[in-house]
C-alpha cells in the first residue's frame, strides 16, 4: 500500500468552477499535510498546509483534513486557467531524520477557459 | 523569504563522468535538506536526507556511494552523481527545512540532468 494515494486524473473543470482534489494516506501517525502545485518542468511550490482536523482557508484555496478517515482534500474556488498544473499531496510522520515528506503521484488539473 | 536555489539548472554530461549539484538556502538557515528525484510523469521520490554536519540518510534502494551528499553548512548541500549513466537522467530537486520551522519544506527550482 502506498503511503499517499491520489487520483492521477486528469481532472478538467471549466473556468470559474470549483476543483476538488483528494488524497488518502495510510499511516495514522502522519502529522502534517501539505498541498503543492507543480507546473510542467518546474519544482513544486507550496500552496497550503494543514495540521488539525477541519477546514483551513487561504484565498481561493481550502484544505480539508479528516484524520479519522485518513483523508485530506484541496478545494480551489473560482478556478482559473493558471491553476492548470499537477497538484501533489504530501504528508509527514516522525522519522529517523525528522519528518520526511511522502508525496502522492499527483493529480493533473486542467481548467478550461 | 524562504528562497532555495540550485545550480546548475540544467546539465548534460557523458556517461561515466561525475556531476555536482548545489542546493543553497538564500535567506534562511536550513538544518535539514532533502534530495528528490523525479522521472517524467512520476512523483517526487525522496533520495536522501542530509543534516548539517552529519552523514546523510539514504532511502532504501538509493546507492550512497553513487549519490554523494555533503551538507557542510547551514546554507549549502551538494549532491554528486558519480559515474553517471543514462538511467540517472532525471530531474533532481532539493528542498530545505528552515531552522525552527520543523514541518515546512521549500523547494529549489530543480536540476535537469541528462547523461548521454
């Protein structure tokens, strides 16, 4: 079983719609949860992180965490063509060297103008 | 703040040669740096974790004698790919964890390595 699983997509939404990206993780010891955006040929950039159950909002982005279900999601409101990218979910758990990140394979999002 | 640079951004080398990639945290001190590799259309795979002043910890399946990591200061880590082969061609990305901020990692722009 993979540490982190994401639907690879591609996910297509029309401009202005809500994009919903989902991620599940296998280790209940996971502590912190991150969403990164990666454009083709570029390195990931941090969008949001969440540590506690519930919702966390930042502008058009909302992260949702449910530790009981081992599920974290990212909602993008008012999607824009510039949001088209691969979104990576990452989780941490205590490790020998301190909080390694485990990445999912990413979900490709296309926002259609 | 929290800017990480990598050099070079792109390198082409011949099979059998060695290549060094530098990762620098420009405006913060990084107690821990991570090295990832990403093949096309795949996710990031952690190769190793390096802590300043100590030996790197390698993930299972990563040859420590082939991928030499040095973290000599709080702002610089290097990855040397020794005796590179075409299958080592990949996108290598480093990230740095800011001292005192235990969970957040900031990624460098990546280095595209092509071995011919």
